C-alpha cells in the first residue's frame, strides 16, 4: 500500500505540480529574504512611509501632546 502523503523524494515526483510549486515558493521566499538582508547591510536609501502611516503617526504625536487630532 502506498504512503498516504507524498514523500517528495520519489523519482516519479520530479515533475509533480505540487512539488514544483513548493520549490518556486521556497525560491521566492529565499530571494526576498536575501534582498532584505542585502538592503540592511548595504544601507539602501531611506524609505518613505506611506501617507496613512504618516497621518497616524502625526495623530498619535498630537494626542500624546494633548492637542486635538484633526480628522
């Protein structure tokens, strides 16, 4: 009786779409991590925060100072 799940190491699994998709996701994730590490160590330029984040930070700063926040 065959196993109930794929072992992903059988010779017949070399072109399995599930195995190929998992390998592609793994490469994509590894590439993203590598790019982030490169950016951290290389000191890539400063990122600009999105407008909603800037507005939220400004509102939090105003609230901390006790000033009314603009909506």
